[in-house]
C-alpha cells in the first residue's frame, strides 16, 4: 500500500486526460478501416506511449452513394440536356 499516494493519479502513475489530435484521413477511406496514429495511444507505465487506433465509419451522404472508389448520384435531367452535347449537374458542397 502506498502511504501518501499522489492526489492527481492516486498512486496509479497515469491519469485520464482529454486531448485534441488532428489526424490525416486518407482520401477514399472506407468503413472498417483502422488508422494507426503512432505514439498517440495510452501511456505505457515506464515505457513509451502506444499507438492510437482509429476505426473509420463513413457517414452516409444524402445525395451520393459509394461503389468502391466510384461515387454515384441520381439526378433528373431535361430532354434538352440529353439532346445537347453538354449539360451541368448540380453538386452539393459538403
Ligand atoms: Zn501521480
């Protein structure tokens, strides 16, 4: 038993702390991918910190669907759009 445990960690040697980290999300990342962020994980007792593992869940988009690395969308176009060689599609910023 520790007689006078540290009040911050209560003798455990580690404390919980909220931190903000910016991580790079690779383009085209999909559900189920685990990203490893080196040395941003839990502290090792007397050792270096472990790696942080981030599980990716891609939120569904209201207008776009994924098919592998393709992005699909359904949009109505007019008959004049079809008959001209060029027409524009509406895209939504997100
Ligand atoms: Zn302490």
